[in-house]
């Protein structure tokens, strides 16, 4: 077993050097299936997703992923993207303001560092001079010329409404604006309002404006009427009666035909007839259509809720827009088994991640009763115990066993938490039927009818070094069960405030660390209580969702405002402004044996963090033919752009280094020539001899020297 260092961003060329790369401290795994926006730039399609930004090569289909892990200035939930005349990418994100990417540098504009009046951007467009026109939710129209910001609203201009739905710019550089109070024309000086009283617009709520090659304005309103305006004449077209009736994206092909997105499909209008492609067609994967652009080659690029599709008029092709096998960006639970596999509970199934491969278990392909995985834990035998749609499920690696009211001692089917004690007994918290204990054969039930348990709603179970069970009873307080008595700590007998307990962790000294909802952090050593809140620490007013403790005794605290580290004296904050965490709402944190922090978030997917560089535990093939020549596993691995192969020569001589795919086909002659004795590094940029990017997968490198051969395995993940 080798320590394999994850992706680092290196120069894209092959070189023999003696410089070792720094391991990245943050890695993000997100689901980017849900497409929010598309833009074309030459041979690339820029894809905005709810899992980050993707740069897709139209020719090869190879993606490059941008997220907080490899670029701290990017964002995870992209809402809009455009490319201006200077090839700058302007990216809007969920309450994250505006980001400019010029191909090298990233610049963030928000309410704190610029004249942007709101971080919530509803629409964006660029004119021929490179000015950026921005629509906001409640702050009107904003113009940015690269230096200064100018704001137009209903107080300082003739703009009637500050809610901007859509912006389009015609060939005369006139700005057309869709608002809740009509269509607005702005030539830089004069404002013209078109509404249902002075024009043939059927509704004042303008949803979308698109301008064709003849400078006609095509307008969709909330009345779902398509209207063409040529500057003097209004022409109305009834949209087909499709469900749901909500049209918000338009594009024009090279024949002038209109393509319109309506949610459950796309429809084409040739001026006379409508042709509809519904999502129950196999080509559209039975999904939700969210965005559409038509490129210079007349290909239709369709953003859906489960990925990107290209339609060339004949064939439908799907493209990968996720950088991982994560099925949903809300993570509820993480558990790590004895060999380092991560078991991840999401809204769309249970995921097993071994460091390379992602395996998804859901209601369709497994014995899980549902795909909503609220909790995962692993018992002393390595069996996985899962709360699946509230049902208790045991998975032994082969069989799935479901425990419910029909076959076990449950009076309700909602499991909230699961923990295994030192004996191997399973303790189960439920929402309404108390605390359960299962010894593998028999069930014991503790509820308000047969015990002194204070409440039947049990959450957040942990076991201490004496096998006592600690849990939170909903708003009653902290409870300790010593197998005989229930001891309750609340406002009447302790310093614990009247707060909802959300998480409990126990350190090696037996101290209990108790997280609450907006009331701070409590430490209980068995006698004394210590309170950490906004009055005496760097812990902000926030919800604490998860706590784990590393080998050095540092407390890692997941909150609604990011991740906190507490070493007993100092507090350190990690959030989206200063780190690679993808989302401030942390739902779960678990620390593995390499001190990696596996961080689940509410909307940002999964993050891995380790000070000094993330380490994965990945099986490595190493077959040294001789002790004379040695090598270390390539780093980083898996990698996105480049990886380094480090080897040591006992003496000078001729060396060849070749890269093969798993079918044994030669991919790259990496190096062939004379090498001096000593340590060397060969760097592969992930391309073949023909200069084509190697697709995602496993590859072998082989180093040969004077009849000796050594080889290793590496993984490309783009």
C-alpha cells in the first residue's frame, strides 16, 4: 500500500527535473450533472454546473474541471457564464457575485470589494466594447467598463423596475432589458418602455430576450407567448401547449430556426411548424432541460439535470460534467471502513469510494428501500448499517437486510442515528420510538413507556470508553445511559443551555464535546462545563453540525459558516473566502488514518483537506526487477494535468520510460536517452505521442534500464 498524493497543478510539458511538486491541501469531489449555463469560445464549451465550472473541448470531449479545490477563487454553484470580446469569461455564482477569468488570472467582484450592489446576479451580457451589463434581483441594471461601476435603478433613471430578468444587446449596441414591468430599451442616454398598455406585448413580465442575425428581438413573457419585434412591428406566435408551460431559453441555428427550452424538452420552430423533442425520448435521457446554445458548427448543446448533450442533427452524444462519482452535492453521512473505503450517504444513494473508483448503491440497483441515505456506520465486523429513507438496513458486502415494523421491534420506520459499542451491540436512535439495542438476534427497546428515558425522539448517538451511550433527546438535553440508568443533563442541573444538541464527540481523555444549534460549543469533563461561543472565542454565531478529533487532539468543527479548527487555545477558520472548502454549510466531518479531513457539505459536495497535502490510500502496483534501480510512486495520483515519476539510477546509462493503457497499447514514449546516476523525475502531461489528451482511466508506466524493468500504476481524472 502506498501513499498517493493527489492532484497538483503543474506546467503542461514533459521534462526531466529534480523538483518535487507540493501536494494540494484541498481536493473537491462534486456532482456537476445539473447544468445551469453554457457559453462557446472557439473549440471550447464553457459549462456552468451546480458542481463547479467545466471547460469542455468540443473536438475531444475532454473536460477540465475548475472548483475550490484547484482554484480557491472559483465557486461551486455556477448560475451564468458569458465570454466577452476579449475572451474573458464572466462567471456568476450563487450569491457569490461575479468572477472574471482571462485564461490565467481569476478576479472576484462582490459587494465587499467593488461597486457591485448585490451578489445575486440574474442576467449578464457584454457589448462590443467589452462593457459588462449586469442584471440584479432588486438593485436594477449595472454597467462595468473595467474600471468603474454605474448603477441604473428606478430612483436615478427611467427604469421602472429593479428586478432584471434578462439582458440582450443588438447590433446597434442598444441594451434591451426584461423586467417585471415591461420591456426596456436603453441606448446609453434615452430610455424607452414597451408594456401591455403602449405595445402589443401580452404581459409585462418579460422572461427572456434573444436577438437573431437580422436584429429582430424575440421575447418570451410569463404568458408564454413568443413575440418578434423588428423595431416597428410586433408579431405573435403561440407556443405549443407543452407541460410544464415555462419557456426561458432561446437560440437560433444557421437556418434561422428557433430552438426553445421548456423544461421537459426542447422545441424547434421553422416559422410555420413546431417540432418537439421531449425528455421521455431516449436521446434526452428523461431529464430536465435547463440551457441551450448552438455553436458555430450548428451543433445544439443542451444542458440538462443529469449532464450535457450534443445534438448534431442526427446523433445525440452525452458528455461528462462531473469530476467524481458523487451523485448529489448534499452529503449527510460519511463512514470509513478498515481498509480505507469511504461510505457516503447522499440524497441520491449510498456511495463507496476506494480512492479511485466510485460505486453507487440506490433503490434501483441494490436492496436499499430508498435512495435517501441519512446515516451510515460500520460495526465491528465491517458490516454497514444504513438509514435508508428512514429504514434500518444492514449490508454485509453481498446481501441487504432491511429491518422495519414488519420484521423487527420497530414502531416507526425512521432511524436517526446508529452506533456500535465495544461488545458489538448496535444502538439505534429513532424519531418517535425511543432507543433500540440489537445484539444480532434480539432487540431491546427503551422508550418512555418502559424506562426513564426522557423522550422518544433520539438523535446523535456516541459511545464512550466505558461503553456508556450518550445521546441527545430532542430539546430535553444531554443523556447518558450506563445500561441501567438514564442520566439527564439540562438547564436545571448543568451549565448546558436550553439549546438543541446537534452533534457529540468524545476525545481520548473522555471529554464530551457537544455542538448545538446557534448556542455554541460545550465541553463536559464529567464534572465541569466549559462554554465556547461568540463571547469568548472565534466561533461565530452558527449551527454546529459535526465534530471530529484528530490524533493531535485538535477539534475539527463543521458549522453553517465553514470549518473550524480548535487546538485548545487558538481557533482557525476555513471558509469559501480563504480556503478550498466548496461550501460554507458543512454537514459532516470524518478524519481518516492519514489525518485527511473528509468534509461533507449541504450543497457543495465532498471536500478533502489535510494541512501539508492530501493523501489517499491507493493500491499500487510495483514490480521492481532489481534492487539496483529504485523508484517512488508517481505524484500526484490520481492527477488531472501532470504527474511526476521519481526514480533513482545506481549509475549512468540509457533509460526508456513508456506509458501504456490497461489494454497494453503504447500511449506515450515519455523518455529515451542517456541519464546520469542519481535521483530523477520524469513528468507526463497526460497526452499521447500525437498530443491528444488521454481519457480518464488507469495507465501503467514502465522504466527500463540495462535489462531491468520497474512499473507502476497511475490514474487520469479530468
